[in-house]
């Protein structure tokens, strides 16, 4: 579920003053995810070429390599999502009935929001600010 060209929520990854180190780490993780996505695309294209020329073994190996790069991209995006969420929602940065989704890709934000709504309902909260 890598998001190479996904839309990020908010103009900036942070909704507060942040150290350059924190933003650099977030950017590093997203960049690594983009690189892995590019490698996945390359391996997938090469796999298709190998299959077309009748080299099933190479096609299979390249397909497996593409899957590996896709998984790495997903892992880096997950790490970036979790990192930015922790940074933006640290104690004292937002109220307890608020979540900040800046820096999340839309799909990530939807998943986080769904989990947070379930939590709010289970604890008797009747509103949530996003």
C-alpha cells in the first residue's frame, strides 16, 4: 500500500514549530519510501519484459524483488506516518479531544481517524476535533 504520489494533508507536515531534525527525519522516511517505490516499478517493468521474452525464471525473481521493494516502501511510509503523528499529537501539543493529521497521506489519515473514532466511542467521548 505504498503511496508514491498520494496527497498529503496540510501544507506542511507539522502544525507547530518544529526542530529541523524532526522534519528531516520525516522527509528522510518519505524519501526512502519514494525510492523503494521507484525500485518496485523498475523491477516490475523488468519482470514483464523477462516474461515477454520467455524467461520465466527471471520474471519470477524480478517479481519477487518488486514485491520486496513494495513492502519496504510501505514500511517506510508507515514509519513516517507514525513518526509525524507522534510529533504532532504529543502531550501538550493538542487537546485530548483533538487529533492533528498534518503530514499524513489521505489513506493514512482515514485509517487513523477511523481508529480514533472507535476509541472515542468506546470511552464515551461525544466529540472529536480533527
